[in-house]
C-alpha cells in the first residue's frame, strides 16, 4: 500500500514509522538528513531510530512538500489545528491531479464540521472521500498508542472508506480492536469532548487540592475516597502542578471557543484558566516560604517535560515556574532525562538557567528542590546525600510522589499539593 503523509509533527512521524515498518511504501515530507542534522525535533523515545531504520530500508521515503506525489492508496493528513486552509488546499490539489477513487484519512482536528467541509471540496462522492480518524498518539508512548489505541474511531458516511480502513486496522492492530463508526461530525465532537472531560477532571481535583491546602486537610485521603466510588474511579485523579502538551492544549482552546460560540458557555475556559493558575502553584509556595525574598536563591527543578516519557515541553508547567523564578533573580538548576536540549533551545542565552546532567547536580547547593514531572528516576534517590548537599532542604512536591513523613525523616521541609506540610 502506498501512503502519502502530510505534516511533520509527532503524529505524522509516528504514523509514517509504523506504516513503513508493516511493509507499506510511505512518503513523508521529512528526509533522513533532517533527522541526522536534528533539524526536526523528535521528542518520542524510539521514534528517531524507527524512522531512520525505515529510511534505510527504502520503505520510508521523503518528498518535496511543494511537489507531493499525486497517486496513493491513502493520503494521510496530520496538520495542526490552525491549518484547515492548508488541508483544503491539499485535498483540492490532489483531487485535481487524480481521477478515480480517492481516500484521505484526516487525523487533524480543525473544529466540528471541518471534515464535512473537506468532503464538499471532493463533491461528497462515496469513493472520493475524507474520513476523520482521531489521532490516538499519546506523548511518551506514541508508537504503542498508535498500534494499540483504547479504541479506533472512524468518522465517515462512506461505506467504501469504512471497509477499507477497517481492513487496514486489522492488519496494523489485530482482529480484536474495538472500532466505533460514526459520522464525521460525531467523531470530531467526541474527540474534543473527551479532551474537555479529561481537563475538567484534572482541574477539579486540583481545585479540591488547593482548598484542602487552605484547610489543613490531606487531599490524598479525600482522593482515595472519591476514587473508591465505581462511578468515578481512580484514573486521572491525581492532584498536581498543572498539565500541558501542545495538542491537548490546542484542542481545549478550540472546543472552548466552540462552546462559547454555540452555547455561550465559559465552562471550559474556566478549566483552562484554573490549569494556568495551577502551573504557578509551586512558585507561590516558594514565594510564601521565603516571604517574597528570593533574590540570590538557587532552585533545583526535577522534570521539565510536560509529562514523563517524552522530551516535549510545549505548555509544560515547568516553563511557568522557570519564568517566574528567573524574573525574581533566582538561579534555576534543571534536570530532566530527555528534555534538556529542548529546554536549552527554549531559553537561549539565559544566564541564570543551569542544565544539569544528574538530579543530584541540580540539587547541589540549592535552597529548594521542586519536583514538577513525575519521572520514575526521581522516586528512589540517595536523599540523605541530597539533603546534606542542599543549602536549605526545602522540598516542593508538585506531583505528590513522596511520602511526607519519610521526607521529614530525611531532613526535608516538605510541601505537596493539598497535603499537610512537614
């Protein structure tokens, strides 16, 4: 099968790597040289190696974005939310150069109704169609989530297209894949609604944690009680210092605008605002602890990526904390297993930012240690050594990873999110 992919983001590269590995001829607007020269940022573990191996095999090939091939079994759209006009241009251009059946898989979310508008460009033909298949890639486990998504949603009114995509999914994902078939608008709505629901859940538990903080109540006890109710469950119910990620944030803003337009609803806008404030929660704790006198302090940060398992720092809570600290003249010492290169590119020529190769190096001489990203590497360290190396052993746990009593025994002054200070 010949597949042409439009886009150069993580979704495009993940799809290209997996499709090529399963024997397809895949065309991508990224070259092997782009990967070698690091011109393209690849933030996912294992993805760069997979792409390089598929380029070497000849199954993955590059093309000039200005002159894409016209003939393919599938045209795969993985553009950004704001690139609808580019998508419409691609669809019209391919349609003008190709006669006969034409199948586009659209993994881009431009808004509810956008896939139908793209189909109108093709004349709403059963055998010349755009199908919306929501992007299932998750940061930190992109390849696994592409092959084994929780569910495969197919948004299409074309039985011809549905049968072709269903057959392809069985080859890629196995015969037991859960498939949901619906109209394009329903699929777009479901995608945005799902992200909104997840964001509301995360922001709600964070609001509860902030309230618990002010009342001297341990949010972990409250959370366990809430999670014990089978109507709610435990997933994505962990308080923390905010969420990030490029696509997730873009989708929330897109759906927030849609809700405001159609229902005059500010619900999701409130959720977004809560999250932006939550990203500042560790800095506010730091500010209060030092009574606003932070000049000359050294702060260690463990974790810069927006979540563990990825080097991606788009909209990461760490950025808000770093910005606030540097604005107060604080020397910020950061460790992250994968994201330091991206952080260096984001903060070019920042004099008071030190990128550290180990967690211990970051903590050495620090007045405070802030855990922001829940990397497994931060769970088991030589905390006796770390406490003795710090100038002041203040620990601000932005993910409630550590046991407060245990950290107190090591000699830390501990603050979590919605937990009693020790």
